[in-house]
C-alpha cells in the first residue's frame, strides 16, 4: 500500500512539472509567448467587435493539445486586460482541472442539472482577469446536456459578464459534442499537432463543422520542431503556427 501511494505521489509531481512547462508563465520562452499573442490578435480581428466573443477550441482526435492551447489562449486574453472565462465543455475526459491543479467538484455538468448555482461552480484562477468553470461530475448523458436549453441559457447569462468566453470541447472526430455546441460559439479554432494529425482527419473535422454552419476562425499547429533562431533557443513543445480562415498565415 505504501508503495502505491508513493508511486501516485511521484506521478502527480511529475504531472505538475509537465503542466508547468506547457502553461504560459514567467519562464516561457519568447517564441511561444509571442505565438500566442499573435494567435490572440488574429482571433480578435476575425470576429465582430460587438458583444461577448465565444470561441470554441477543439481538435480532430485526442492528444493534439487542444486543452493546453485553450488554457494558454485564455491566459493571453486575460493578460491583455479583457475579462475572460474558460469553460471546460469536455464532460467525458476533462483536462482543465489537471492543468490548473484544481480539484473543485462542481462544474458545468452540475450547473446544467441544477445541482449547483453558477456562482458555486465559477471561480477565479491565479491569473488576473481569468475565471474558470470546470467540467464537474462526469454525467451519463453529456451530449444531451450540452445540447440542452439549460446550456443555451447559461451561455446567455454569462455573455453579459465577460469579454471573451473560451470553450474547451471534445475532439470532433471522436464524439459529436463539439459540433453541437459550435452553434453557441462566435467562432471555432481547430488545434492540430505535427506528426499526429493527418489531412483526412482534419478534412473530416472541417466538413463536420461547416455542415453545422460553424465559423472556423483558423487552425493552430502545435508541437512543431524548429531550429534555433535569433531570440534564443526554442523548445519543441509549444511552437505554434496559426492559419486563418483567409489567406493569411502567422508563424512567430
């Protein structure tokens, strides 16, 4: 028993160290931070200036980095002085709680079934201007909850309180959840990972989102291996390129 507890503790510590490398902080290299700044700028100019912007972040399959990208985007928006909310809409395999080391029990699913109030599930993070609603308890019917009138009502209520709401959604080619809630979003960002995502996967993702009349703002390519450049040594993880819905492409 003691051995198992020690192993779990080591695993948790290792996970926290990995998360600290993935999430923007004071030690983040210039290229990674600047890439997210450019991503934020592209998103800002891709949408109307009126009202709350609701941005859904998804991917084609698992392990492409959508949750990490979503959290870093939220941090970047918050650092720019905009009131930002991050909602973990992955009610099946949530990740935001692990990235934030947050063990809160109440979240989105609990709100949608009237198990708690918005105020009980919504709380500030360590980042100024950034609040979060975690996924909450794992429900037996995630798709139905995300498609419910309660979800629409929640988004309507939160829209009057924030400048940006970022929605971390499940992969499009795994379950239908992201396509369903794309109707609530102002725009959609698709995350890809080098050597993981292939063209067929991405093509299927785009087709499904377009069929749902979602506005695809662009595609983020991460985990790109690059050579050393003028601003110092770049790490492989977190190298991002952003391809907009127009002809422009940004690679910091």
